[in-house]
């Protein structure tokens, strides 16, 4: 009988199914690594095709955490009384003052703001919503009302009563 020389154990492994699968996995991994490396290098070398990266500058609005000072007389023209809901003014007790303010009584206007700012400071969401609605746009009082008395961000403007 002819005897075949016994092959080395290491070489015999590569002729088995697990050996063939290991070899195939090694080849696929090598090809994948080469592909990914060349793709990443190609996309990151050189100037950006889009141009310079824009810089975003944002401004931070400081929201008062205590009611801003209310002047003794607030001119009627500086209040936005048209945005006020009559039902909510009754609940906060400023409905009679709204009529006096609308008739030109500046001290009534200041008293409305004072009552709403104090109510908002004490956590009354409806007072905060009304303060936001009647205050001059961009004023500290509007920001105080919009932030529910400095408790939340101004994203909740006119929704403090629901919090």
C-alpha cells in the first residue's frame, strides 16, 4: 500500500469547513477595511466642497426671576388690552381696572400690571399669562409673564395657567 505523507496539522485545518470559513471572513474583513479607509480618506482630504462652516451666534435673554419694578403711571398706549380675554380678567380681579385703563386712567393701567406681576410672582399662572398679554412687547414685564414668573423658559408664553 502506498502511504501518503501525513500533512501538518496547521495545513489540515485550512482544508476543513471551519478553516475555509475563517479564511473567507479574513478576506472579507480586509477588503471592507480597505474600502472604508479609502472612502473616508477621499471624503476628508482637501477643502470642504460646501464652503466654510457657518458660525451660529445666539443671544441669551435674561428673564427676571422677581417682578420688575412697575412705574407709578403706565400709559394706556403701552398696554395691549385688545389681547385680553374677558373671562380671565374676572378671575384675576382686574376686569374693572381694564375698563378704567382703557378709558385713559394711567394709574389703573399701572395697578393692573402691579396686581398681575405680584400674582405671577406668587405662582398664579393666569396672572402670568395676562401679564404677558398686556405688557409691552420685549419689556421685562412681558418676559417675566412669558416665563411664568421666572419658573420656566419663555417657550411657555401664554400657557402658564396650564402648567
